[in-house]
């Protein structure tokens, strides 16, 4: 992949990948950071990315792994801080102005959120998601079914009464 081809690929994919990682992580700043870091890693191996034929999937996977690593690091840091007697500050609940869907997605387990994002935002098939995540197709299907059910429950408007069965 030449410099120009990589720049064109970057211009076409960065917003889409950032949006996908935003949905997966629930944090726009984190999504922007990990996508940028993944693109930096891709720059070094741009020749291999072209031969593999799926540079966007590679960057999305690397960005996801970076986000998971950051979560683990923050968790370990918080645990260490707590053991040190400093205590962990209370984190305020999400701002009520946040989009309802993002709030609902944040309540899902990470694997369900990731699977739903890959399926609906990235438009990947069950088999493609399995290949990208390393999970079995039956596990992917289970995550999709459970994630959709959880979202349907969370996104139901309690002000609207359901019509009685006739």
C-alpha cells in the first residue's frame, strides 16, 4: 500500500471506525484515541495489510484490543489505588443528555455490545464476526439474540401503554 493509498484509506475509514468503536466502548474520546493508535500501528505494516485484504477489520480489531488493554490498566490502577488507602472516587452516572441508545448500549455486556456493533454498524455476517473475534458462530448468534432482547427491553417507552390483545 503506497503512502497515497494509505492516506486515502485513512480518509475513507477513520470516521466509520471511530463511530464503531464509540458504540463498542461508549466513550468517544477513547474511541478516537484507540482508532488513531491502531492506524499508527497499521502504517508500519501497510504492505501486509494490503496483502491480507481486510485492513479495516485489522484496524478495528487492534483498536478494540487497545481499548480492552486500557480498561484493564485502569482497573488495575484503581485496585492498586484502593489498596493504597487513597480510595476510589465515586463516578457520576451518565449525563441525562446522552443519547438514549448509547446509554442502553452501555448497559449491555461488552461482548454483546461489540457483537451488535459489528453486525449492525459494520454490516458483518455472523461468520465474519466469528472470524474477527475468535468466538464460535453459535456464541455470536447467542450474543445477538440476547443483545437485541436486552435493547428492546431497555428502549421500551414506559409512557406508551401496550395495546391489549383483541
